[in-house]
C-alpha cells in the first residue's frame, strides 16, 4: 500500500496560498490606485479605516486576467462581491436547486399550468 505524504501536501497548499496572496496583493494595490474607493454596485464609500472591506472583483471571473489598465476589475464591497459570486453560482446551476441533504430538485410547479388553465375553461 502506498503511504500518503501529508508534509508534501502541506507544502503544496502553502505555496499555492503564497502565490495567490502575492498575485492578489499586486492587482489589489493597482486597482486601488486606479479606481476611486467606492463600491461599484452599492456606491458605498471607503476610507483607509475600512478599506479592507473593499474587494477587487474580476469581471470575467478569471483571477489570472489582470490587464495593466484594470479593465477586468471592479471594486466591490464584501457584501456586493459575495452577492455577485452567488448570482454566478445560481446562474450556472440553472433551474435546479440544491437541497440541504445534497439532492438536486428540478421540480417545476408551473410545468403544466397552461394545460390546467385550458381544462378549466
């Protein structure tokens, strides 16, 4: 039986986090210099004291697409940023809904509505 090297996994994860943090710091700092410190959705204004709550959102959701002009970024507060990503997840899921137990519901309560209304005439 092959043994699993937890130390190697820990090193890989730590390196991935360092790389992501370095990449994030780079484009975040650039975005904060380019754009005013205002959420692009709710227009909340930020100062140095609450700037940590302002995030950089990648419009195309590709964190490696960081053009120097910032055209793939928008500054969003943490609430609007979470909302944007939730909307994307829901759009990808389509009409199916994930339930608490992990099953997917595709029930459409209005599937036969037209036929039921036609019968009632």
